[in-house]
């Protein structure tokens, strides 16, 4: 009997149906790296069939842990392919080539993490609120269909050139009730996810914690404890009182945030998951409820590109990926 999870095995028709048998090298041109992670890299490319710009996430499954990687790939692709939501990155196609999966998606200009990195001063509170509102819509959808994202952070929140925010990176998603494994990126992890290693379970509210941490990241450019190694950070998240949005900037100036923003972050970052805002309650919170997200985000992208254009050569090279549609 063939092991159905043998890396690259397409005997199972449900798995085979996820992949096109065509050669992606023939279809996509002009690949340029725009991001990378543990699995490989993400590229900007031109789809010469549709004339559309796309993003291609290449995930290799050769070598050590090939079976786990293959299982993760099948899960991520299968899930992304099923989902259609305005605030979740759109699936286009998927291929296998030489022990590598090519996951083709709609192209986004960059992540919220890229945007805050470009600006040397904090982005404006209405811009943070706009990103939050749209990302929360994507998150609310996942929670409604009983999934936990488990890796909510600014690097997994993407912005399109049309001013739409998309939740991305569904590689860590799980069925919501209840989840048990230790998954995510340490600094954004909820205390109960860290503690789930030896007790209990967690649910969708772990994403709300990570979302609160993401708010701090958007405001302060890094999540709390980022200067520590991951083991110390995990220890502090589990042991300390919840982190707060700082009232003083790194420069010593008073932070420009309103009481509404402080209260929103506080209510996402309760150590007891029961005490956190629900996803719906987040969307109804005055911090995000009234924003005209699309206009604000279009302007944020415009002003970010303006800053990138003025960077010196070295810095420009790093951030050039935000400019591909304009070059
Ligand atoms: P990982 O699982 O390694 O975190 P991601 O799916 O988050 O992989 O992709 C890594 C990075 O690649 C993202 O943080 C983002 O900068 C970039 N990226 C991913 N998908 C896209 C996309 N559709 N459009 C533009 N950039 C993307
Ligand atoms: Mg990611």
C-alpha cells in the first residue's frame, strides 16, 4: 500500500486535483523575489496567459522533514483553493515541479510589516485602524467557518494596490475547537498557546491576542519582547502581565494614540481568553468601526511609495519590491 502522504505522491485523486499538470516555467515569467520564509521564497511574476501580475510561493518538500512539509503544503493549498473572501488573499493556481510546489496567488504590493518598516516614524492611527478593520473582516470569516489562523502578524497582512487588506499565509490554520499544538511565531503567540504545551486547549481567541500584538507592532514597528531570544520571550508572555501599547515613543516623545486605541489593544490582550473581545466585538469597537478603510489605505500606499522613491540606493534596493507595479 502506498503511503498517501509520501511527498509528491498524487495517487489520491483529492490531492492530485490540487495541482495542475502543466509546466509553470512556461506560464510565468520575470520572477523576482519579494519575500521568504522557512519553506522557500515568494516571487512577483507575470502570468503570460492572463497578462496579470501574480505572487508565487515556492515551497520545497525535499530533504529532511519532507513528509511534514508535504502534509503542510497539501493543507495550505487545499484550504486556500476552497476559500473566496474579499479580505483573504486569492488563490490562482498550483503546480508541482522538481520537489517544489508553486502556489500562485493574487499579487499584493507588500505586507503591513513592510509598510511600517519603510516609515521612520509611526504610521498614523487612522491607517492602523483601517488595516485592522479589513484584516479583522478576513479573520471574522475564518472564525465563522471554525478555523484559527494561528499566525496573525503584520507580515501576514498584505495590501493590494487597490487599497484592500488581505489576510495571508494560511499555512498554520487549524480547525478551531479545540486546537492543541504549538504553532505560530513566538512573539505574537497567546499565553494559552504557549501553555497548551502542557495543559488544556485554546480556540479562536488565540488569534485575537496575536491581533492585539499586531496592533502594537503596527504602532511601534516591533512586537513586545522582540529584543529577547524566542525562549525568553515565550517565558515573559506566559508569566507577565499583558503588554500594553506604550505611551512614550522610542524617541522619547509622547505617543500620538487616542484613548480608544489604548482601550482596543487592552481588550485584545487579556490573558484570560474569556475576557478578550470576540472577533465581532473587535469589529464593533469604536477604534475600527467608523473608519473609511479603503481611502485611507490607498493614501497610505501612495505615501509609502513616495518615501521609498526617496530612499538612498541601498535602502531602495531593500524596499524596491513595493514599487514593482510602478516600474
Ligand atoms: P511564510 O509561511 O514563510 O510566512 P508567507 O505566505 O507569509 O510565508 O509569505 C512570506 C512573505 O512573502 C510575506 O510576508 C509577504 O512579504 C510576501 N508575500 C506572500 N504572499 C504574497 C502575495 N500574495 N503578494 C505579495 N507578497 C506576498
Ligand atoms: Mg508569513
